[in-house]
C-alpha cells in the first residue's frame, strides 16, 4: 500500500510538472508570435518613415524649393504615408493614376490624379512627374542615387539600434512594382522578413524593399526576461516538489523507524531483565548465600542492569517529545578505566552465554575526565552490547585506553563482520539501523544506541569515529578531553 501511494504521488508530481511545462511552452509560443509581429511592425514603420524622409530631402535639393515648412509638414506626416501607400497600391481594374510635384514661383504643389475610363489605357500608372525643379534630369538622377545610399545607411543604423545584427539586403522595383530593377539579395535566400515597397526618389521613381535573413534572435532577446521567469518558475516548482518529496520520505522513514522502535523496544528490555533474572537464578540455584563475595558481585551486576534499564525507559519516554538533551547531566571527576572494568565485569554473564571474550588493555597511567558517570558508563555498555549482538558467537573484543595531558582515547575493536563504508555516515543517526539483507533487519534493536553514544560523547566535548570494512571487524574510537 505504501509503495502504491508513493507511486501515485510520483505520477501526480510528474504530470503536474509536465502540465506546467506545457502551459509555459504554449504561453511562450503565443508571446513569441506576438513579439515577432510587433518587431515586424516596428521595422515596417521605420522603413516607411525613412523613405518619407528621403523624399522630403529630395525636394529640398531643388534649386529654389518653395514653402519648405509646409512641404515638411506634408511629407513627414503619418497621414501622407497612409495616403501614398493607398495611392501607390491602387490596382483596381480600369483605374489610372499618377501624381506630380511642381515647384512654382512661391510654392511647391503635389497633385494626385485618378482616371476612370470605360476602356483602360494600355499604359497606366505612369511614373510621377517632377517639374520646375531647376535641376537637369542627370542632376535629379544623382539626387536619387544619393537618396538610395542614405536610405541604406539609415536603415542599417536603425536596425542596429533595434538589435538586429543579421545580414541586410534590399531589392529595387520600378514604380508600378512589376519589374525588379536591382538589389543585392543572394539567390535562393529564404527571407525572414520582407518590407513593403516604398518610393524614396523623385526622378527614377524606384521603390525600395528591405530584406532580412533572420529576426528571431531579436525576438528571443526581447523575450529574455519572460523566458528567464518561466525557467525560474519551473526550477522553483521542481525544487519545491523535490523538497516536499524528500520531506515526505524522511517523515515516512521516521514514522517507520519509530514503529520499528516500538516493536523492538520490548526486546531491548529483555537484555537487562534476562541478566538480572540469570543473576538471581544463579544466587538461588547455587546457594550463593554461603558465598557472600560472589553473591555481592551478582547483586552489583543486577543493580547496574536495573539502572541501565531505568535509563532506557527514560529515553523511550522522551523520544516522542525530543527531550534527549534534557536528560540529567551531573559532571564529576570520572576514572575511565575503572568505569570500563565495571562494565566488563557486569557483562560477564552475557559474554559467557554468547561465547564471547573481552580483552582489556588499560593504560599504565590513570585516565580521568570530567563527565557524568552514568552516561559515560552507558556509552561503554552500548558499544560492548553492540559488539556482542552483531558479531555473534566467537566474539573477541579488544578494549584499550590511552591518555596524555590533553586527551583520553578509548577504542573498541571487534572481530565481527564489519560495516560497509556506505553506512558509516548514517550509523549515528537516530533510529538508523544497518540492513542485514536487502532492507530487512534480522537482529532486533531500537536504532538508538549509537545515536545516544554520539550525543553523549559530544556533550562531553569529545568525538567518536568508526573504522570498519566488510569482513574485517569494526573499531569505534572515542576521544575525550582529559581532566587537567
């Protein structure tokens, strides 16, 4: 059932991410189309106004141009651009048209003529006529050539300001737009943009058309903040789902571990209870009342086991409220080697039953630390019990103690199966237990022993590290500040 819920949760998250990415892609596609159209409109407007400006400058080149303020008002107005575009594109059947620019003594006039005849003339839509300019036809042609050069230069500068860096080409058409008169467009070029055809001169009456090989890069550049925001949104969404899944996984693992802890706690309680029971049974069975020293030894073992059982119960009660840090902590001068010897003595019955052996290698010098005797003793209990529990029969546990002016070092080295390196960073985590086969645990435990050991060692300002490889046993090394 848990796997099924996890599977459906993963599917929902993946579907949500795919749907979110799909919606973002559709939105970006629509935005791209809108931005592309806007860019084309901007380019079209720019080319149109540039052609209008060249037409006005051509008029100013007349020998005696008349009434230039009014000419400028006309030729540079948006209304003139619309009127000229409609006039030039007048291709309805039977309609002839032309317009004239005439420079009189005191004014410059522009005339537009339409002719609607029953029988259209063979030659319709003759080019505009420019009269009374004071310039010869050759001079007017030169003005048109200069206008074309200026037109290309201004178009290139304007496109660069828009951010367009692709190759710029042009075509020249005759006035009626029926024939190509020039240009530099490569053969076979697939144009990304082609403008309308605009009249820019006053003599040859050629029409200029802008050709661009690429504009999409500019569209993407204009959309850069939108694209970045979409990517950031997707990344944040993925990160949010990742942390939610990780949190849910940790919560599930924590809940499973607590459930496993509840099931196994009773087994852990059996160890000190069994030791006490065995000690009392031995006192009764062998009539140790007649051997006061042995009986006292068994009673001391029972007392230490009951103290340890009491501490285990206290830890179990505090697990739910995370009160481990509030366990009483009474610091005093503590003889580490005496504490180790006491633990070894208390574990003799368990060692005998499991066929295990402890080899204690004390230091020649006394090793004292400032710490809580109860917690330091329980640290040693936990490490010895773990060695017995996970090493099976035939355990040989070497316990050594060494000290100098600054530190006391205690090591617990066994000949057990060892711990794979992949588990080293996790073995001190709360409720963590090393799986024996796959994800199962064939040895009962709470997953609190090493966690408690590490917490208590750190509360004594010490450190603990593990050295182990599969098949080569395990060595726990505790370092504590020496009592000065």
